[in-house]
């Protein structure tokens, strides 16, 4: 029996940069090209730990200009440049609605500061009322660290084996699986097939 389901956001409930060329587009939009793209990706990956627990994206602009000889204005809206590349994943919406009818549902997501609000403003999230929202930038801990899953489990208020977590990244599923959660790996590159498999899997564990 599964009374509570947590969803990841990026790459699951909506289309982000996962398995697309959108990261390359973003990098070019901030004035990075050629060999610098690899260095910029490494810089961003290192910064992401701080971004996911509340660092404002705007504070990165002076560093980017210094390290990569770009000329971004200090008031450049880096968050908007990033989130404007996200898209709806409408294929999953009916399944979310079906799950919502049978279970309590929540978001368990790594977000940058203000990013979830920006995503909602764009109208690309499923029209679902969430019982719990665990946003890493607000709770100041992030996947795949155990602390965020412990918090999510406490908020859900059900035994660990009665939680289902859906995420598009295997490394984010390992810890909750070890904690006894049910997990499902969603593949955004095969959205239609993965959504069908999710529906079948959910129906097999809900009762």
C-alpha cells in the first residue's frame, strides 16, 4: 500500500535540461563558447551545491564575468534565462491527477532560490494541489543527501515503505531506496513510455 507519493520536478513533472541541448543553449546565451563551455560547466557543477541550498544565482555574475571574460550586467536575470528554457511535460499530467485521487502527494526537489516560483509563473507545472513541498533552497539541504529524505519522510508521516518517490536521476533514488522507500526512475528521453510504465507500476503498488 502506498499512501504518499513524492515527485521530483525538473526532468519529471516538467522538461528541464535533462537529455537535451538546452544546457548548451544556456551557456551560449551568457556569452560562453568553445573550450570555455567545458570549464563553465565544471564551474556551474561546483557552484550547484550552494545554489541548491539557497545561494542567489545573481551572486554568480561577478564570478562569471571574472573567470570567463564575459560582460553580463550585474542586474542580468540569470534565473529567468535559465528557467525560460523549461517546458511542460503534459504527458505526465493525467498520471499525476490519477495518483492525486488515490494518495497524498508532494514535491521533493532540488531548486535554486526562487526557481519554483518562476516555474509556476510560467504555467508549466501540473495543475495539482500538493500536500507537502520540500524545496531544497528553502529547507537548505539537497538530494542526494540523506537529510532531505529524512525530512520528507517526517513530513509525510507514514512508514518509510509506504512512500513512493519518482525522480529522473538514479543517484537521487539510491538513498531513499536504502531507507525502504519505493522508487521509480522516470526517463524524460522516453517520456511517453516512461509515463505508461509509471502508471502501471503505481497501480501495482497502490493497493
